[in-house]
């Protein structure tokens, strides 16, 4: 076994036209053994009747859960829509794509994986393909790119690994049905909170020099991404959505994160406003989540005249 499991690669098989977890690929014919952690993740990241293989280790079990969470975030279940698979991602404002997706030779993917690639190498080499391939090819659900799904799965996997534990004995030697029951049990016990953070400042820019506030906003975003990249599901100049183990964790608590001359949230007298949006829930659907509105205020060294 070489290296660590790279969760972003779990669905690389969707770039080919074969069963995407490669369980039907004739490895013996080519004298190759898929024995790296990443290969185990590709082979075992499902636990359903549609696949013969299923999680046999804590890592592949968490990858299976991360995969499900990522899918749940980026798309919703739709009633069955008539028609065959639509491999190309569909942009809702453009209608069906007229371009046919070009599948890769499975052997090319196998050769690529033999080099134990990183997520960045995957995103770089197959940049065009993963932006064109839909994560789910079912008509009506093909609205998310494989890139987005892969990035979300990576974030979910690392959050689960960092915040929760699965005992080796809980998984090894179990049947698919037993592993499925274990996944449901863990999903009911573990809690992932969601926070929607809105960025605002208490004055409106009215002079050219005041536009420096947007430079400070950009610096704040860079700070957040450097510290909490795996926690960030979405970020824009107006708001961000964070995922974390529970209220009070790094991205969700009322802690101070400083950029030059500014304070993001926390610290008297500028406490974040806490509200409970009715639609926002824990990712495990077991409890409500909270929303935090983080005011951006002058810290004494920047354009605090705003």
C-alpha cells in the first residue's frame, strides 16, 4: 500500500464508459494489482446493491459517507425523467447540451493512477473532462460537474476523518448489509453543523479612498480560505457557507480572525448576530443549525473611517 487515500479521485472512473468503481476491470489481464489506498477508495466507495464491492475499512466507509454528503449538497432528488443518460453537464440557463461527451479509455485512467497522483494532478490533467462530465447522468439531475462533486467529497472526507472515528473491528469481516447499517447508525450519531455567514460593514463607501474596504474583504476571504478551506462550501463577496463538526468549532465559533486593520466576527462590542433560519439543518438531519452574521469592523490600522 502506498501513500494516503485521495478522496477527490473516487469517481475518476466516470470519465470512462465502464462501471465507474472499476470492479469489472480485468486487472489480472494486465498484471496489475489495485492495492493503493486511493484504489481501495475507488473500488469500495459505494454500499448498495448496484455494486458488488463495498467499504471494508474505516477510510473507505468514511469515503462512502462523504460521497453521499457531497451528492446531497450539490443536487436534489428529482422525479424520474424520461430519456437515457445525459453524460454532459446541463446548464439550466442554456438547456440540453448538443455536445457529446468523449469518454476516456479505461486503460489510460489505470495508467494515470499507477503514478499515485494527487488531487491537483487529477484536476490539472483532466480539467476539461471533469468540467464537462456530469456527476450524475440521470436526466434532471445532471446539473453538477464531476469537478464540483470531487472537490466537495474531498472536503467532506477530511472533515469526517478529523472529527469522527470508526473502529477497524466495526467494518472488517462485515457483510454489505451490516456495513450499510453501520453507516446509517454513524450518520444518526455524528452531527455536522452548517453556518451561513454574511459579510457586511456599518457604513457605505462614498469616496474613492473608501473603496479600500473591498480590498480588505478580499484579504479576509484569503484568510478564511487559508485557515478553513475544507470547511468552506461556498463563498462570495456577500456571504459564505461553512460546514463543521458542531457549533463552537473553528469555522463556526465566535472567534476572532484578524486581517490587517480588520476584525472578522467575535470580540466585544462587535459580537456576531445569531439567528435560526428555519431551512438550515445539520447535515445529518438531526438538529437545527445556526446562522452567524459576522460584521466587518475597523480595527485601528486600516480604513477605519468607514
